[in-house]
């Protein structure tokens, strides 16, 4: 009888542990599927320069470069991750799947150097005229030991859908520096975009 009781206890304990493991695995999977795509990288591969997928095959190649500053607007911010995702040249997002998680194919990560500088090679995304969609790059910022946060999308000065009314509203209530002005430099169009970190984002992570 004692052996049977011990066997039942062991079985219950095993089932209980398996249940906990299953819950942990599910939680981990849910966290992975729900987490911001800025974390879908390998830390050791990040540096201050990155190139968006399919860059070489695109027609309108651009280089976006600049400095990320601390919230004082003066001190360069080291080791800040800037993540960008965007539509393709037709204005559609090329969605793909990896490990059951959908992601935007045209995306890239840069991590600022000691001087807070970064460089991103990409292309001008198209307009989606079905939804009156502007040409946009969608940035996310991740400071060391702080949660990620989104920035207002980067727009393009030559975008035919960026009307005078949009510009006026942006000048009054938005951030006009989010509009990238492209200048020809050799074979590339270059936009200089400095970023000042959000002083409100002060919650530290463990």
C-alpha cells in the first residue's frame, strides 16, 4: 500500500511539474509572439550601420544617417538601438513568417556608436493610394535598460501625398523634423536625421 501511495505521489508530482512546464512554455511562446519586433535580433550582430533587405535591387536607394542624442539634445547617446520597418516600393508590406510569428521583411537594426551616430541604407517606400498612405519609415527606439518606444514615422519631403495642409498641421502640433529631405550624394540620396531621446521614457528594466 505504501509503495502504491509513493507511486501515486510521484505520478502527481510529475504531472504537476509537466503542467507548470507547459504553462511556462506557453507563456514564453506568447511573449515571443507578442513582443515588439525590435527584439528579433542577435545582440552580437548589431552595429552602427545596417542595410535593409533587397537594398541592391531597389530603384531609389537612400542613406539615412545622423546622431541620436540624450534628452538634453546635446550629449550623444551610445548603444541605443534604432529599429526601422517599412513597406516595399509598391506601398505594400512584405509580410513573412518565422517560428509562427509574422514580421515585415523590410526591416533593419542599428546600434549607435560611442558618438551616438548611426547609418541605415534603405530605399524610398511606395505610397498605398488605396488608403491614401504616405511614404513612411516606422522607427522604434530602445535605450539601454529602458523599454522600447515608437517614434513618429519618418516622412519624405518629395512625397506627392504630403500636402501643404499636412505640413501646416505638423508645424503646429507635430514634429516637422520627421520629414526627410533627400540630397544627391554620388549614387545615393542621403537624408540627415538626428534624434533626441524622449525624456519621459524613464522606466528602467531589470
